C-alpha cells in the first residue's frame, strides 16, 4: 500500500513534468535528456535531496518533499541545508548554496530565492519552468532586491499626480520594499484610480524590470477604459506615451501576445484561458461579476488547474481593478 510520502512524490512528479522537467532516478540519471532534469534522491552532504534540479546540466535548486498535511514552513531550514550541501565536484550555479529552493507536498508548494536580500519562502501554485530558473540565474539582481532599491534610487516623480495618487504610489512601493507581496489601494470614485495604476505599472516595468503585468477587470467596458488610459499616459521622464515604449494588449481572444508588457483582460476570460478553452464568447464579458453574484453563488466553486501554456512566471505583478 502506498505511503503518504510516496503519494506526495507521485503528485510532485506530475507537477514537475507539467512544468517542463524530466524526472529521473539517480541510478538512471541522464542530464542530456532535456534542458531541465529533476533527479530523485540526489546525494548531498548530510543526506539526500528529494529532488535536485539541473538546468543545462548544472544544479540550480532542490525540492524537499513532505507528506500532505505537513506544515512546510517547518522544513525550510532542512531544504536550505541541502541547497548548501552540494558536493563541489557537481557542476552548479551559486557559490555557497544553490539559489532556488522548493518545499512541496504535491498539494501545497513554497519557493525561496536565496539571492533575495532577506530570503523567505512564499507560496506558489506549482514549479517554475527550467527556462525561468536559467533566466533568473543570469540576472545580477532579483525582483525583490530591485523593489527594495526602487524608491531610493528612483524616487517618484510627482509631476502630473494629484496628492492622493502620489501618496498611494509611495505607500505601495514602501510596502513592496518591505517584501509584502499584496497591497490594497483604496481611493474614492473619480480620484484617478486607473491613472494611479498606470503610473505605478510604468515604474514597476522600468525600474523593477517587471517581465509582464496582468491587469484584471470584471467586465469589458473597464478593460477598454484601462487600455485607453495606458494609451494616453505620458511618462514623467520624457513625455513619451506608454504605448510608444511598451506594448499593451487588451485581450479580445484567448491568445496572449508574448511581446506585450501589459495584458488587460476580464477575470472571466482569464479563467477560460487557464481552463484550456480555445476561445471565449465576448458577450460573457459585458456583465460584471458583481451583477452576476446570485447566479455565481448558486454554482459550485470553480477550480483552477495548471495550464502549461500560461506558466506561473508569466506575470510578475497582477493588478485587480475593482
């Protein structure tokens, strides 16, 4: 009969494979099998790492596997010791320790980047793709490090901002600098919420090097307004329009433009895309989710499943326009 630990590893194997990793046993290890190879029970100083993650035949990270129900925050130190215990003859990234550390039960997963100013684990939906770890390993600074530096090195230019807008952006950036991943900006109707959002999205892309931002709305009319705001926004640096510097896509289909720095879409269409549907009827985007409340309450909760076409690293930031 399978043990809880073996069941967890089966689920972790599936998550890794869905994220582009080839999963192998140590005895049959072949690092040329694919760009990303996850090797089970890899020997390190003091024991065995449940999974050693190799990208381009270099070790980059570890996965500590635990049975479902175990509190993962309690195993972060153990996973970190394996990241620091790699034998030196094994080709690897990082000097004293591997940079990328995961803890997972197959149902719940945490990730930590050891290069952050103050590394700490954060919840993730699944594993990052090998290509993403390779890209991060080449960066001289992490996103969290850049967010910490941004208010100091690139102070907010308040030209064109109302006092409330400048205050909102300042406090948002202060929150990010303190490694707080979530924030709420509450402003009165007519106070320029969307303009405020466009302003800080511009700063996140330019100064924090955000890969891409998802701008979520609950109906298409707000999406059209948001796109218009991005298109009309002129940067405080040189007066050029946002859309002259960065591509912005207001989704009218279920196809993402990989070049765009901002994707604007409804929550309804996003769910359709994550579900793997090839298209979505635009008519379903005209009514707000608030107005559909009674109908939605009568339905069972909708589950979100991983879609390899939209990996978890697709967006660095998500803005929800309420």
